[in-house]
C-alpha cells in the first residue's frame, strides 16, 4: 500500500529548506546580542520564509498561485544569501561557515527554480491537451 500524498511535506525542496532554517537558527546563536533585533532577526525571517511560502503556495488552488509563492521563496533565498554575506563582512560569520550555509541556500534556490519550471511545463502540457 502506498503512502498518501502529503502535499508540501513530500517536496524535497520544502524538506531541504526546513533544514536550512534550522541551520540558520544554529549559526545565528553566535551573533552579538546587540544584533538580536537587527540582522539576526532579519536572517531568521528570510530563512523561515522559504519553507513557509512553499507550504502556502502548495495549498493554493492554482498552479499560477503556487508558482507565485515559489517566486517569493526564491526572493527570500536571495535575500538570505545577501544577509549571510553581510554577516561575514561584519565578522559575525567565518568564511567557511558562510560558504557552507550559502551552498545550502544555492541548492534550495536551484530546487525552487526546478520545481517552478516543472510546474510551468506541466501546466503547458495540460493547457495544450
């Protein structure tokens, strides 16, 4: 007997973005206390936004809306990458740490693009039939 489809819970990109959010929470623990309500909070918000938008978009009733939410998640990934680079330049993160986390961000961004392209392709096939 096969498992029922759980929607976004089954999406590898959602799972990977959840791991990314956990990683972000871990690495920002070392940030200075005075950044708690500044860059630290912004980084966490960007990281949490990625899986949240994937989940929300998958719950919508149209592929168009889902793709829109995937685009928002992609924007959050770009924002997060910028914030990580800023954190490194401020000395809050080491170069190795930054590269490690950015590698995950880039992987999630590629997966978001791939899912969006796949949805576009499936939508075109459905429209042409």
